[in-house]
């Protein structure tokens, strides 16, 4: 991402990409989480860890195919 966009554009591009990131049918939950962590780590490298974790968690829950699992996770730790 950094090669294609200026530093100030990287978080915007990452945010857009994360908005459309959904778990693939062939993808395990671990693989999906790793993919989101890579995008958020690259896109929000200058953000603090808490902010990156929040972005990653919200994206994971929104993109998870197993909606009951995501719903239970949100209820336990919103």
C-alpha cells in the first residue's frame, strides 16, 4: 500500500479496504483474523496499539461469516 499511496492516504485506503473485508468461505477464523491484522497493521502503523486492536476487532466481528459467534463475542466484551 505504501508504494502506491502517500503516507497520509494509507489509513484512508486501509479503512476502505477493511470496510469491505469479509471472511471467505474457504478461510478459517484464524486466517481471516491474520488477514485483518495485516491490513490494519500496514494501514494504521502510526496508530497506538489500542486503536489498532479496536479497528481489527470491529472489522473481524463485522466480517465474520458465523454471525452467532460474532454476536456472542460482542455481548461478552463490547
